[in-house]
C-alpha cells in the first residue's frame, strides 16, 4: 500500500527546479483555474505541503482536521437535502425549494430572514458550485486550520461568510435604491412619470409593455417582484476569506494559472484575483450573475479579523 502511494504521488507530480507541482486543478466560482504547488525532498521523500499534508502512514482523509471535515459533510448534506426534499415533499408542499428558504434574500423582501445570513453559505446552486467550493475548502482549509486551530479557523470561516453576506446586502441596497425610490413615487402619484428615468434599469429585472400603462397597483407589484428577485447561495464568500488567510499565512506558496504556467506567490495571486473581482463587480456585465462584491466582502472581513487578532497578539494562537 505504501509503495503504491509513493508511485501515485510520483506520477501525480512534476518536478521543476526542485519543486514538485501537483496536477490538481482548482476552479473557484468565477475564478481562473490554478495549480497549487507541493514542495518535497528527494525522489520519494516525504512531501511537505502547505495545502494537503500526506505521508506514508496516513490515509487521504485522516489528516483533515475537524472543522474542515465537518464543513465538508454539512455542505454535502445541505446539497443532498436541496436535491431530495422537493421530490420527497412535493405532494404535500408544492414548489418546495430549500434554497429559497435558506438562501439569502434582499433584506427588504418578505422572504428575507436573519438566519439566512448564516445558512446561505451552506446552500449551493448545483453540484459543480458545491464541489469546487468544497474542493477549495479542502485544499486551503487544512493548512489554515492546522496553523490556527479548529476554534479560530471556524470563527474566521463564519465571519468571512457573514461579512460577505453583509457586503452583498449593501450592494443590493445601493443598486436598488433608485428603482425603489422611483416605484414608491409612482405608487404615491398613481402615475408612471417617476419611472421614466429608470425604465432601462427596470427592464433588466422585469418584462412589461408600455411604461404609460403602469399605475399604482402595477408599480407596487413591480416593486415586490424586484425586492424578491435577488437570491445568493454558496460558500464562496467564506472561501475567499480563506484564500486571503492562506496568502497571509503562507505568502510564498507557489500557485499557477493553468493557461499561464508561471509560478507566482500566493500573495501576488490573491492581489491579482481581488483586482479581477473588483473589475467584474464594477463592470456589472449583463451575462454575469456572480456576486463579485460578496467575494471581496469575504476577503475584506477576513482581513479585518486578521488585523484584529494581530493587534491583540493572538493571530497565531
């Protein structure tokens, strides 16, 4: 068994300037795939990795610390429940949708509940969404939890995820403010005149005919549809917090983009990635429905928590 593992590790890795690069590819949501480096000594020497720690005496999952392991299991259970419950409860509860209940809605919506700021990060928009988030959690979370300990790691993960939710709520509020204001005016005046300046924005969310046909009842319905439309799910905000923490704790760990096989340090990768997320968030392309500012929010709150721990002198325990 040990010899088989040695051969497998050798076949999985390419040696380049005394550094072994593992052929494991990560595709974050809205992220370029990256290649994470393994460093090693000797032809079959023990591999020391800042990402996954494997040696001859350990099975693949035995070194996964408790917080990462439980988060993996919980996210898988939530994904499975989201898939199975509508079929199991379909006869009793028509149109049952667990993501609609536990995913995060806009705060002004009747569908919003405070607990969604926590539960949204355990829901995902499909298997691939869940898989790549959990793969990133596995790849980066192990090293971070082993460095910080289970309690500190879990606090950081949740704070990053909740921070991402708060930033997303803020961005929704900014985006919807002109629309909600115009629709409220249309309701009060029983006229479509206040909507003239926001017609183009309204048509991004709703399909309707002539603007002149809108009255107070229609405007009120349109407002309800708009505030009910946003829904965010996924652990991406928390994962981006972990990505920032990884770059902070292991700044010289080497990473590569698949289409640009040039090793770059983790800190440079995170900085470039943050710039890309900011660009797409500001650009707001119509084809892009990814919560880029939520990703940045996860990084931001992760950074603030790290600074807080550093100031208290408790960053490393």
